[in-house]
C-alpha cells in the first residue's frame, strides 16, 4: 500500500478507478465506464488498453484492482 507516496489528487482518482474495477465484470467493462465521455470523441477506442496502462502507472493490474 503506497498510498502515502501519492498526491491527494492521485489517491482520489485511483480510488474511484479501483471502485469501478471492483464493480465491473471485465477490464473492457470498467474501461467503457471510466472513459464514457472521451470515448465518443476518439477515432480509435481501446478503453481496456487505456485502463491497463493507467493501472500499470501505479503497479496494479485489473485482477488485483478488481479483487473484492
């Protein structure tokens, strides 16, 4: 748990991402939920890859983030 090393902004954002991951059945579902608005503006949509890269910045994988 390296939460103390994170800025408050990152902790709040990461907590919401983990909450959505825990409520989702898959990485794709979580990505669609999290990137709902921006995915409509993008030409290429790969929400699961975006989410995978975001989690990797914090040393997490979907399986660990989604554990209940």
